[in-house]
C-alpha cells in the first residue's frame, strides 16, 4: 500500500518559515521547566515565570509525580514535553490559560464553581443583600408589544 506524501513548494515553505519567525519574536518562550509540589513551574526568556497545577492540564491529569518530574522544553521554547507520558503542551496556549479542550476547560471551571469557601459564602451573602443575581431578560418577539 503506497503512502501519499504532501510536498510543498519553496514559496509555501518560506511563508510558513516567516510565520514561525514572527511567532517566535512575539511570544515568550520557555527557557526552563520543572515539576514540584504538584505544580509545573516555567521560566520564560523574558524574565517572567509562571506555574500551574499539573492536574489542570488535560494531558497531565492523574499522572504520577515521577512521570511529571521528567519534563523538558522543546521546539525552541514553544513546547513542554513529558516523554514518559508522551504528552505535549503548546506554550502560546498555556500562556493564555488553555490547558486542554473546550470541554476540559469547562470541567475545570465547573469544578471551581462548586468549590465552597468562607470567602465565597461571604461574597454570596453580600450580593444577596444587594438584591442577588439580576434576572435574565429575554428580548420580546418582533412585532409584539406589551400593553
């Protein structure tokens, strides 16, 4: 069975290369990465650093700490890779807070929404004193008027 290969011309290759150069110039790149205390810590080439809970990343959820410690920077700083998990995260997406599919991110948000804390309870009580959540307003159908 023959395998079909896609061949691009020089112009397409140059266009893709230019897009890559622009992305590399405007995106902070990962310089180093490590896993400790349940969190992935990333140092960026612009002097900033950030970290996130490994459980929040779809590809890392449920992984063992020993596997999470084996992480490396790939693709000239555009990626993070866990070889024992065969898991990749794309840095431009991670920097935007995207750690999985839309469905996964909705799950993470819903989990946070169900969390109970004293601060959340106090805020809800204060909001209730002000009348609570505003009622939903549905637009009336065209041509119908309330009398």
